[in-house]
C-alpha cells in the first residue's frame, strides 16, 4: 500500500496526514485527526452518520477518499461551536432533546446547518426532505424536526451561523 502526504483544512486549521490516497475520509478524520464526532455508520452512504460539511455543503465522508478533498474546507461537528458557545443548531437539538444514543446527531446537525443557510424558514416537508438520508435508529424524528424549527427561529433572531 502506497502512502502520500495530504494537506487538509479541517475546522479552520491546516492539518497534514500521511495515508493511502484511497482511504475513506471518515477514517482519516477519526483515526488520524482524532475527530471522533464524525460517526461511522454503514460505510455505504445510506445512514448519514458520517455527514460533514465540505465547502459548507453536506457530504457523506464514508463515500469520499482523502484524495477527493483537495484544498477544500472541511467542517466537522467539532468545528461548529465557537469555543464554549454552542452553535444555535446544537443548542436547539439540546433544548429539544432531539437525540438519544447520539449516533445520528452530528450528521443531522451539520445537515441542518446547511439547510438553514439555504432555507431559513423550512417547512416540515422541507426538513424531512433534507434529512431524508439520515437514519435515526431511536426514532427521534418529531423532536429533530422541532429542533430544526427552534434553530431556524434562533438564527432568524440574531444567532450566528
């Protein structure tokens, strides 16, 4: 197996990793950079647990290799909060108790951040369509939808994004 050095921009910080070019990005984030908030689920792009933001767009990191990333900006759940201050979407998920086991939560939060950038006041149907590729095995969907609405209200009233 041949390895190569990759320069990545993760959560606003330059990172360098040496690994196989075809290694899944989710593995590099978790195992090389110790960013374990990005969850491993199915490794087939079906559950959404590994969702990250790549240039502010949600992508499944299990379907991307480290060589696919290039000079693009990667944002994981660890890069969402501003120091000790949670992002409004994180706050909303917490206040609505929109998680149980937490496996799906980071991916759903990042997907929600991307949704609310494009659609500040989404309907229930738009939220459901956006989160369609995310599986919550605990079936917390009603609270998740409430959390998205709460986050939308918070962002609209002056929260940061």
